[in-house]
C-alpha cells in the first residue's frame, strides 16, 4: 500500500514465500514498466508452482511494481506524475507516486534481499530480442556473483554495462539499487510490444527456476548457459524529431556500421530523416509502432565482444 501524498496513492501486490529451510532471500520484481506483461505472468506462475516445502530461504515477488502505469496501459511514464519509475531509485518517502513506489521497493524489498532480479521486456512499442544486462560495479567479488546469476538465468545475449551510477543515493534503476548496496542484482528482458506470449513467459519462468537451482534454493542441478553472445558496449539511438518512425530492421538483426535502422516521417507521411547504426552490432530492440517523440529511443544497438 502506497498512501496518498502529494498525489494519489496506489497498491503493490507482493507475495512472500518462506521455505521450510532457512536460506537466502531472493527478490523478483516485475511490472516496473506497466506495459511489460510476460514477467508479470511468469512470476504469477512461480507463485502458483513454488511449494514452500521445496524451498530453502525466502522468495519475495513484486507482482506489479507500477500499478498506475499497468492499469492505465502507459509505456515508460506513470500516468500520474509523468515519471519513469526505473529512473527514480532509490526514491523518496515524500515524493510523487513514482518516487514513493521506488522508496517502498528500495527499503521493503531490495534492502531486505540477498539477491535481486528486475524482470522487464520491450515496452508496448518495442520489438525486442531477449537479453540480460550484467552491470559491473568494479567490485570483483560482487561482479562475479552477479555474472554467474545472469548466466544461470539462461538468456544467450548478455549486455555488459559499466555505466550505471555508483552512488546508492542516485542508484536510478531497480537492479542498480541492489548493486550500489552491495547486493547482487541484474535485469532481464524477455518479450515486447505489449504481448503476453507463452514463449516470453516461459523464458522468464525457466530463468527464475534455474536461478533458484543455481542459488541452491530449490533442488536440482542448474544448467549454465553456454555459447553466450557477450555485448561489450551499447548505444540507445534516439529520435531527433517528433513524428513517425518506420523501422527498417527487426529485433535481433545484425547490422553494419551506418546501416539504416529506420526512417523518420512527418504526420503527412513525408520522409524527413533517417536513423543509422552507430557501429556494427546486434539490434537489441527497435520501436515497431509509429509514434516517436524527440529524444526517445528508436533502437538499441550493441557491439559484439570479440572472443
Ligand atoms: Zn522495462
């Protein structure tokens, strides 16, 4: 429950599953962006299928972090305060609703956990090829633990991200809020375009189960993903104009430096610009619906780390 403050209040549905044996606490967060459905469904399935008798430790599930955005079906921004929840961490107890949600998740979920996973997908306008972010902090032990967790989640494309803030008071992102507090955490991306498709749900669900095996929270041998495509830098390419974007690539495409990512049109359909790949790499996601605002992403391109 997030009480009303400077604006309206909201609720955050949370499940806490205590295993019959003591062990670590794993926090799983879905719905930080309210138009990203497969992780929400995947964690509902985990709640249904996880028997406390089979669990060592505790699992905290945040089913829908951003209820205002979920119910109003908004991409990126809260319909209440216009803020992107995944840019507001660690939040404030007396701020707007997104800041108060961030504060509640920081203090009541992340800071209570030993491990944190923030589950996303492409937003309602984004076609996305599944991948994880491995955010490196420069602390070798923490980075190693996080790396193994990311590999255990089982997606075969992993973006290495060294550019997140290191100040816990400016942690900005959900999983970075864990990392800046010394808690291993990472971000997953499975699905997109507002779909709640079985394949994306299954990918997130299988990832969580294998991660719990890896952390010795449930029985069984964890299967560590092999043949990973490591992506050692990335760029979110942004639109210089407000208008219409027509993609020339799809999610997962390999592109050369300078390749056409898409065309920009005015509202009459006249071409007014083009967007190109900044370097050779993989298209992690691309905007696949027409509206575009100046400064918003049109695509994310990642460079493949040489062997
Ligand atoms: Zn997201």
